[in-house]
């Protein structure tokens, strides 16, 4: 933008740990054109943690607040946003969107953008009412899934004209090392794995419940659960109670899940609600065959029987049966993995995603500048 001032953009997110949304934000910041945007600042609303540590490690300006413990931190947040004086304030997740819209309204931020990252089945009626009421204070809502857009229209009564869909995009993952030996995995083992924060939405307990059925058919199977979160202890206890703990490996948080996904024979993704899941896209980009429940935009991502297997929602038996079918058929696994890789590469690249975000940013900045 020669001869023009660079755009100041700030991001607002209620996260301290790293999940799909946080990884997308890191990718977006890394790929913002430096000839158009000034280095951004991230306002983190949920205190310090893995995510804020990673932001700082990458040299990204980060302001940390803890609105859950100290609600009056919102006044400090307003002060810092006002001092930063961004041209664009882009928020993520429900409470981030709520704070971003209120801040944008009070401070008269030129462009306010909200994000819809899932279908949010956890929400109560008052969440949808708040979303509807405050939607007037945002210029646009970017959903990472078509189903996420539909939910906003159906449950919050937000105009579809207010919502733009930009699916997640990822860079081709690059495994840095092999870690099979430290995990005690042998070449004779089948590996079933998943990646995601350990919280209710990700449905990890369905893998545990399916494990006895899978082990009955394929006794030499190990299950690898990559991620950390509030349910870690209860999931470990459930694995013990189910009698399958010897077959489960909980790795905790990993900086680069691509290091371990290549070990998987089958990637399982039993999410109960979703938008456009990053973990699933990474597995597909690494050529893995996947089994998933048909939630969010997963039916758009996986073509049943071709680039993955979709099974009946919350059906432990169908989940186990699909996993066993793939474990017992190497040719089918390879065929589905190749199709998954091709689809992920063609439709969900980070370059396509960034082109769409950049188009929205510049479109809104141009529109607002003409109104002044």
C-alpha cells in the first residue's frame, strides 16, 4: 500500500490454551501481508497459558487480562484497546465476540469483525439472545463453516447477509521427528489416534467406550490421545474403569501434532459439535483415513466412503465397526488417505483462506473510509 498508511489490526480472544481457533489465529497473524498491515496486537481475555506463551515466543505483541477472575479488567481492556486505536478489531469465540462488540461500540472502532467457530450446542437461550442483540455492533460475522452460519440464522435470528463463510485453511504439516520409541509403540501395533483439546465438545469418551469393541477384533491396537484440557483426569479414570487403560496413551499438549499423526493408522474424530475442524484437516493433509461423526461442516469436508468414513452420531458400535473395517483393510486405508490428502490440499489451503480474509479486511476498510 505505497503512499497509504498501514492498517492497524487487533485480535481479541478469550483463550489461554491452544486449540483449533488459536492455531488458526497464529497462522493468520503469520501470513498478514507486512506491506499492508502493521504488526498486530492480541488481547487475551483468559489469563496466561500455553497460547499466550506461544504468542510471546513468536514475538507477537500480547496484552493479557483475566476477565473471568477479575471482571473489572474489562475497563483495563477498554483502555488498552482505546490506546492501541485499531482500524480493525477482530474477535473470536462467544465471550470474545461479546467483549469485542461492546468495546467496538463504546470506542467507535472503525471496523468490528466477529467470528463463529462452531455450532455451539453448549449455548443456552440467553447466549443466542445476546448474540442477536449485539450483532448490530459488528460489521460482519465470519463463520468457518456453513453449518455455523445456519445456526446463527436459525437460533440467533441474525441476517444471513451479515455472515460470511471462510473455511479454515492449513499449511501442509511438516513432521519434525519420529516419537514412536518414547511412547512404547511397536511395529506390530495398530494405532488409532485423535488430536484436540480434552473437553466435552471433542467426544473423546466415545473412543474410550468403543475401545473394547475394537480390541476384541484387533487386540494389538494402541489409542493415542493428543491434547490437554479440563477432562484429562476424568478421561484417564474412564479408561481405567473401562479396562482399556493399558492400551491408551495420553500425550498431553504437543506443539506440533504433525509429529505424531504419521504414526496413526486411523484418525478418529468423534466431535459432538464442530465448525471446520483443524485437527481433521491436518490428518487429511497427512494422508490419513478418518472416522468421524457428521457434525458441523464435517459432511462437507469428508465425502463418505471416499475421503473418510462418517458414522451415526454418538453410536459407539458404528464408530468401532468403522475403525475395525479400516484397520483390517490396508488397501482401503491407503485409498481413503490419498483421496483425503487431495481434497485437503485443493480446498483447505492456508493461502486460499488468507486471500478471503484479506479481501474482507480491505473491503470493509475501503467501505468505512468512503463513509467518513
